[in-house]
C-alpha cells in the first residue's frame, strides 16, 4: 500500500537537520506536532512532526513506526518559538522540543542510579581500582549526577563511550553503582477525595468497631469540616467507613502543583512613580524597570498583571528560583488566589503536564515559574514579567543553553505584548539595550515606604589583625572590629544581622603539616572541601565525596584544615556571640524541600537572630529589624577569571545592602575586603556610575555587551585528542572568519579538568550581530563529531569556567 503522506521529523538526538519519513497506512494521517517513533540508523528514537509534505523530497524515505501520543505536543505558535531557540542558540530542533515540552510518560516508577561507597573508594584507586575507559567515565558521571536514569546517563556519554548502557550494567554487577526504583506519579488529571455521606449518623457508623475505632472517629471528625484527599486518611478505617456507607469517594480535578491558594489581599494605592511606570507600559515592547530593593517593583508587576487579567489575557512571571522567592509568590497568590499556577523545578513530568494543560485551557492565567516556564503553552499571553533579570540562573547550563530572560522578550514580541524586566542591579546587556533604545528604561528612584539609606563602610582587611592564640603571627580575623561591634549593638537593641560569605563547606583545603599530603578529587584534580557536619570531603565541581579521616594515611600526622566556608564562618560567629541563635543558609542546608522557607521563617520570627550564608541570603526577601548587613567575604568572586566578575560582585553587594535598615532603624552595611580601592566598591548602590565605569572597560576590551560571544568547549578523557580537536576546530573557524569576527584560542579552560575530562575552549567573537549570526549558521552545523570528544556550543555564555 502506498504511504498516506510524508513528514519532516525533528528527532530527539544532537543532530542538526530534519529528516523525511513516509507515513504508512496503519499510522494514519499525522498533523504537525504529532509525537512519533522513527528508525534512525540502527536505533528507534522519538521525534516530532514539524512539517507535513505533499510529496517526498528524498528517495527511499524510511517509514514512521508509530504515533506515541494522541494529542499534539505543540501548536504552530509554539513551534515558531522552538525554531527561534534552535536558530539563536545553535541547538538541534529536536533537542529544543524535547527540552520545551513536558514528557507524556505514564510510567509509575523509574530506575535511577547512585554510587555506592565501594564505587567512590574504587574511583580514588583504593582497593579494586576502576579501570580507565568506559567504566571510569560512567562511574564519574553517576557520582556527578546521583539519581540520573540510564537514558540520561547514556545521553551524556554517547560521544565518549561506545555502549554506555553496558558500562552501567557492568558497574552495577561489580557493586560500584546501585539502581533504585523511584516513584513517579502517572499523569492522572483527577484525584480521590473522601466526603461524608449525607444523612448518616456517627454513632451508627462507629458502632461495634474495634480495631479501627480511633482512626475511624478521626476520619469522621476531619470530614465534618469538608472533603479531604483520600491519601491523607487511614486506608483501613476508610475502607470500613466506605463499606458502611458513611463516607463516599469522589473524583475531583487535581490541584496540587497547579494552584497555590485562595487568600485575597487588596492592592495599595500606587505612588506617583509607580503610576508613571504603569502608564508607560502599553502595547508591544520591552521595558527595563530599575529600582532599588523596596522601591515597589513587585507592586508594579501586580498592578500590571491585574490590568492584563481584566483584559482577559494571561500573565507570565519568571523568577530565578521558586524556592528563593517565597515572598513574591505569596504576594501573587494573595492577590490573585487560585488563578495563579506555579511551575517549580520539583514537579514531576506528570505534574508539569497537568499544569501545562491547565494553562492551555486558560484555567490558570497567572503563571509564576522558573526558567522553563518560558515555554508554557499560553493561548492569550498579555504580559511577561522577568524579576531579577540579571540573575544567572535564567541561563540553562546544560543541553539546550537558552537564556530564559532573552527568550521571554522574544515570546512577548511574538504575542505582541509588553515584557517588563525588573532589577535593582540590571545586567549590563539589558542596560546597554536600554541605552541604545531597544528597551525603554523606567526607574523607581526611592523606596516605596521611605526609610533611611544605610551607611556603607568599606573595611580594609589588610589592616585588621588579631593575636594568634597559639603564638604565631597575628592573623586576619573573621570579623573586623567595627563589624563585631555593630553586630553586638544590633543584638543589644533587639535587632538582627545578615552576614554573607560566598563559599560553602567548612574548610576549603585540608593538608598534612607533616608530609604535605592533601586530598584531591580523583575526577577533577582540585582540592576537596571539608564539610564538618557530614565529616566528609566534597568536590564542589563534580559532587565526588568521601569520608574524612583526620589522620594522614601516609605519615600518621593530623590534617590541618585551612581556609573557610559558611560552616566554619557560622561556627566563628557563634563563638563571637555566645548564646545567640544562628541560621545558616547555603546549598547544603537548603537541599531538602522546604528547608529554605524554614530558615527564612526562623529568622523573620526571631528564632534565629543572625543569618549566615552564601549569596542566597542576598535574594528575594525583605525582613524588618535587620540592623546590620555585612559582606564578610566576597574577594574570591571579584578574583574569578571571568569578565563579569566585577558585575557579579557589584550586584551581590548592592543586593545585600538592600536587605538592611527596614523600619525606623537606620541600617549599617559593611564590606570586608583586601581590595578596598577596587572601583567596583566605590560604585556600590549607584548603577549609573557602575555601568559607566564597567562599560568603558568592556568597550575597550571588546567584551559583551559591545560584542557577541560564543564559547565552544571540547571535553574528553584523552587529553591529546581533546586538544587536537580544539586546535582543528579553531583552525577551521579562523580559516573561514570574515571581517569583524575573531577566533580566540584554543586554551585550557580555567578549570582544566572536570569529571575526568580535559577541557579546552575556543571563543568566537563578533562585532556586528548580523554578520556574526550568518557566519555561525554556516559554521556550527558543518562540524562533524569527533569520537571521544564532547563539543559544547554556548551562545552568549555566562559561565566561563
Ligand atoms: P521591590 O519589589 O522593588 O523590592 P516591593 O513592591 O516589594 O518592592 O515594595 C516594597 C514594600 O513597599 C512592600 O512591603 C510593599 O508592600 C510596599 N509598597 C510598595 N508599593 C506601595 C505603595 N504604593 N503603597 C504602600 N506600600 C507599598
Ligand atoms: Zn570533582
């Protein structure tokens, strides 16, 4: 039988280009957006129909094997967005679609892999060492991504290992890795609720019950106030009550993961500056809203959202990370109640799909979400807000390396609606876009509820010394004298303090003073960081960790712990202020779901009065009675080998300052540094001054935002082969370069080895965006894969390490 037609398919593989397939009769007519299974080489892969053809454009087209889902995965409007992403971020269309659409998987469990202690010891060469090659590569990958699936691990190793799945099986059989089954919910759209059956008596329902009596009584008491989800009730007692007809079960639409609440709070009357902003934002375009913390930006977002909803349209609000912005979320929920849907990163595939459908149906019309929410299927988008637009977490650092803020601007443009980008410290890219007229700059210069401007003191730590108790040379203290005194005053006055130290763990380095032995990561070759609570050494690059034995295995001496992280800083602060409760907030203490909110609640309610942490303490919250905010350590951010080091330091310090001095008390703000004369510190809190100074430097050095950058990184276990691939790639690019384009490198990455792979990088730089883009479109898809070497193309890179 002849085929019913032909289609062009984007396959979920890292291959540029689309492939034509015939559609056999038994599959039936396929529309654009259909998800299919197709043969590719010797494999079967998932793909999506992106074009329906009248006739085949190739001879001998292979046939689609099956359609794997009834509903279409995307609409033509969404496809246009995916095509933009593929073109701009130089990613294969199939990978973009795979990233952007929630999976329709109906599996209830999935098998994930984690390393065993024996595996970790084996990688370090203890006992039965792991042989170099596929097994070592796979073991490193499992350690770096504990909890990944076989498919995920295989995808990451496909350039490097011939048969990744076999390597994984071999590791499991040797006891170096173990598989676990993890529950994932099926994509049911309903859930079961128990309700009290009408006209039944408690006494009759409970009569003669023995074993379940207490539990049954508790269920009836709960149901007296209304319906309760079945999974919250005792199953045995519920079954009995059902049998006796006292209780019924109803299927209701699921709400978890979609809606957040029903409370309503009133909008305050806007002040003149806020009203001017609302007036200005109309029609299509992009507005950069610059205002210090507390200037009333969130109130502006809420008012714009209310206006949009009143016009019957939907609102997208992007935030850097849901867990870090509980206050913003609470205010949206408070204002718009159950019209708000939250898309957070912990949703399962099924939950995400459910939220997706609610958005497509128009049941949810304010969507607050992190990065990937930019792909949500709005039918009537009327406003896009990007809060903290400068935040690096908008950039996806894996797979399709898109930037959610930049894509949000494109989405708003496609929808013909406003995009509002807000920040107290806008990125220099957005600032330049505003200066050049592509965006319109709006400023809120004063705080919405006036409060005294905090005073900033810059403390030169080279001048601060305290005696060493063990008789050595005087040392640099953790807290400068002035900081210590200010915290003491704040505590005496019933106030609180926030202290930032931007590195986690206890000690950054452990070394044996006797023989000089140190602990390095076997995968990355860098010093392991000591974590005291866990008594383990951790690699902050690849996640490798091992128990810490304070005795040196070589000479029997006792290891010295050097340098500090938040864990040690908190200990030092506790010693300086005995009896004062301290909270610590960093990636280690916030790993558990809900931990972040708990730490902030404790601090807000006064159960802790000092809050020590990494940059997370500078984000997304605003508390009364914070009398002091101090940056204890930021010099290592400033010293990063990245042209944005000064910009990040500026943003971090300026954001932290915004946290001090709420209410009547004038806040005090301190900055401890060994570089007190660095120009970035003289600009703190003054965006215009910083942008002028930094802009001049960037322009002189040909750096973004005055040029466009693409980072190509080559990674491989074989150092020589990886280097050779980098040289060949740079030569090819250089030979084809035209005026206005520079090819820089190759050079070893600042982090020359990670997760067992050597890393080399080549920068492509263009002065004129049009020429540069056209050149890249020719160049990048022409590169062939190099066996054993992974190639990463990062457009507008944010991480240079
Ligand atoms: P930002 O988002 O810029 O940090 P917010 O919108 O959170 O600022 O405003 C800071 C504080 O001022 C909040 O407590 C907010 O409720 C309050 N606020 C903002 N605008 C007004 C206004 N027009 N009238 C009264 N209070 C306001
Ligand atoms: Zn490592």
